[in-house]
C-alpha cells in the first residue's frame, strides 16, 4: 500500500513504479466506468469490455450517469444539512466533474477527504486533479477495498476518527464477489467511525431488467472483471444497525431527486441508501 497526500508535504509515488503496475491490455473497472461516463481515460481493452456490456445492457450508460448525479446530491446533503466535514470515498474511480472534495468544499472549504482506489491510472490522475482547498485536506490511498484495516490506518493520517465521517462506497461492493465478505468489510468500516457518521452505498441490482443485467454480469466475469448485481434486500442489509434515511433503499434516481429537474426520475437497476450511525445507547431505527 502506498499513500499520496495532495499537498506540499506529500511525496508522490515514483513514476516508474506506477507505470510498471499499469496493464493496458486488461480491462479495469474504473476505466470501463470512465468510458460509460464519456471520459477519455481508458484503453482499447476497457472499450471492448464496455461495448460488450453495453450491448447486453444498454442502460448501463444511464446507470453510470445517474450514479454520478447521486454522488453530487448525497455529498451536498452530507456537507450541507448533515454538517459532515470528513469523507472517506472508497472506490473513487477516475476523476470527472464534481468529485467528492469539490462538492463538499464548495459548501465548507475546511472539509477533509480521503480517496481510496487501487488502479494506477486513477492514482496518476489523483496527483494532478484531486487538489484540496487551502483550508481543507485531500489525500489518496492506494489500496484495495478488501483491506479495510489498511484503508483505515492510512486514512487516519488525514481524518480524525473521533469525529463523524461519511463512508461512501459507490459502485464498489458489487466488485467483491463474496457477499458475506462485502458485508464484513462494510461492518468493519462502520465499526471504526464514531456515532453521527454516515454510510452511503450505491450498487447495481437485477430486479428491473434481470435478463439483460445478468448477461452483462456474465460478460464482466468472462473478462475477469466481475461485478455482481445484488438484490435491494442485500443492499439494504449493509445498513443493519444504522438509522436509514428517507426514502430508504430505492432506485438511485429516486433518492431525493433535484426539484425542477424536468422529467420524472426513471427506475433503473441501481439502488442506493444513506444511513446514520446511532449513539451506542440507542437502538437503530429504519424508515418504513
């Protein structure tokens, strides 16, 4: 594991070490997702897999864009109404417009953000683009989501774990094939943050267009970049023991859509939820 703090005190990873890890002949989930979002940071292998997935499940492009819009809405809520000033963004992906720190620091420039990903191309872009405001902090942890202890140790150099933290896991838990392991990781992370912290999860499902989504899942498995679509009930279980905010676990476009956005939001095979960690002497509640 290596870490890069985006300020003058940091020492970036050597370019040679980074380039030695960058395999452009095999697709990577962060780069395929960038392709779906209309970005430019992908290679032929990523585009081939992206086209195979899109042929099976054309709505994947809309899923990607709605997931990105959810990031903006939820960070706006957390940094604004909820008053959160620390964010641990696991599964960062390649930077685009309105990254977590940009949204949060527009509301309060003192916000502190730690990004976590394990793709060397993401790391290279993080060096250049994920720069903090002068009053806040922004750091990058090069680590795998399957290693929560490494993530927490590195993040503690930037975040104060005695104060509330927003854990955001957007589109990452489906990459953990074993569901029990995914739940264990979430619970380990939630256990490490104090009451008043938040958990945000956004992941793919297969309840609206099951045949197409399952075909897309198989194509990702065949390319050795598995992404498992899970049921809304499985996604809801990540929030066990937490106070689930309204409107609950719902299709992502339906989570507090922007007023006056035009056409009514469309249900897609991607669900999300946001929950708050309660005080230890009070049982959690779930909104109906």
